C-alpha cells in the first residue's frame, strides 16, 4: 500500500537549500518570505523567551503579532519533526564488511581491536553470523508518539521553565535496499515528513520547507541503526574506538564511539553555520551483546547578523529494547528517545535548553520484499536543480 502511495506522490517545486540537522529552520507558511535558516531558528527561541522579534524579522513567521498563522503547538511540532523526524548518523557506513579473522593485533590500535571484538559479539547475538543468505531489502512499519516537553531559559541567575507536555501520535513506514538506499514516510499530528536516499543523495521533504538535499557525505538514517538493521549498525561502528565501560540502568555496557572527521564536518557547513563536531556513542550490553542505548551529539557554531557567536548543540539519547526474532535476526521492537537542543552565546551567560521525547514501536518487519527495486528510491526531480554546480 505504501509503495502505491509513493508512485502517486507529486512533488511541488521548492527553492533548494541545504538540509540542516537540528531544529527545523522554517516556522512559516508555504509561499511566505524566505529567511535565513538560522535566523528563523533564533526567532523560535526568542519567542520561547518572550522577547521581541529582532529587526527585519517576519512577524508571522516568528509567531508574534495578530498576523501569525502558526500557533505555538504547530511550531512545537515542526521543531519535533525537525529534530526527531529523520536525523542521520554522523558518518557513512563502511563499504566492505570487516573480516575479523584476518585482522592482526599489531595492525590496529588496541581500542579499535577491542571494538572489533564487541561488534563481532553483537553480530553473533543478533543472529547475523548464522545467516546463510543476505537480506537484500527490508520493510518496517511502526508507530510513534512525540512530546515537546519544556524549554528552560536562563538569564544570569534567573531560570524559568516554559511549555507543557503536549504530545502527538503518528506512524511511519520505512523501506531499505542495500547498498545505502532507504525511504521513510513519517506522519505525526497531520504533518508528513518524507526522506530518502538513492545511495548517493540524501534528501528530505516537509510541507512547510519543501525538498532539501543533505550536504556532506551520504550517511545512513538513524532509525535504521537503532536496532532495526544490525548489519548496518555493525558497519557504522566498523572503525569505532572502545572508550571503556558504563552502566546503563541495570546493565553493564561497553561504550563505542565513532565521529565525523574534520573534512566531513566542514563539508556539511553552510553560510554562517559551521559544524564543529558530530559524534555517535553505542552502548553494547556485556551480558547479552545487544545494543541497548545510542547517543549522538551535534555541535554547530553560527555567526548572527549582529556579529554574535551562538552555539547550538543537539543531543539525542535512545533506549533500545524488546528484541524479537524476525527470520533468524533479533530486531528491536521498542524504544524511547530524548532530545535536547541547547543554545548559548560565546560570551553571555544566558542559555536556552529545549527538551523533547519520542516513544516508538515496530509493528511489522519483512525481509526480502518481492518486487522491490531501485526505482522506489529515486530522488525527487527538484533535488537536481539546474542552478546548482555539478558535484
């Protein structure tokens, strides 16, 4: 049913701008005056603090004045979908699987060799090492509940908390085809986000922002590596470092870390926004060998028109649970993510922190769907804008 709906989908031409990870940059109606991505993000946080809009800001876009057409609840939902809807992992997956039997201890650092062993145990625990045939593709469907919790605003010694725990229910359909192709349709609170990858280009479409291509290297969807596709998770941590051990709840875990290198984060920078770092941490249970917690941290520095330097840090921590056997592979069927968007200045002591949550569950998983081909993962035509330089 989902594939038929995809064929009928019509993409409306939209101005092409880079996909920004973190808060969704556009808090305005379609067809309205386009503003800089980080200008609109800044105004969203100014609205939470109750301050006046900065000079030259579209009043209806920032939610001020009687002309605003977007209620606060709608703005919260757009922020939720921008942060938790379809985030990407910090690095690409390894092209070739590691043959752990051919590795020599003297050839790799000690922390990396330990990480290789932990990943090998993870593959064994999920049943991937027993598979005699490779799963070429996958279909998964599930449900989500997203909650925008509260915004904490600090002005020196005074700290106040704003907002309520208003939530929205939704569902999603996810398709994957190796190598590197995936398609996601997510509907929450009447708003639909569609994202995908044809193996070369990652893109996202929202009703209020249009279609956008992700800058930088092609990276996997985070929803795939949080328990849905163990082989993709193992591939992502192929060159990880083991940082040691940490207790998560009642479980002792090994902590593995991967991070984007300097060249990759520079490639993802855009205009006044400079990506400083993006790291991912995987917590693998020592007892079961399974991945039970995933956390990533994304830091961006933005130069504002007022010559102010502002730092934005987005952190997402996901608890992963309820592993069940699907055709011989253990797939996580339940989880909960908590995201925090933190904003602070380089000099000022003021900061703003917004916290949001997502609870998700998997309803159905099917491997090797008959008839699924590369044609289902073709990017929208407006991604390839003629005004863009050739890659």
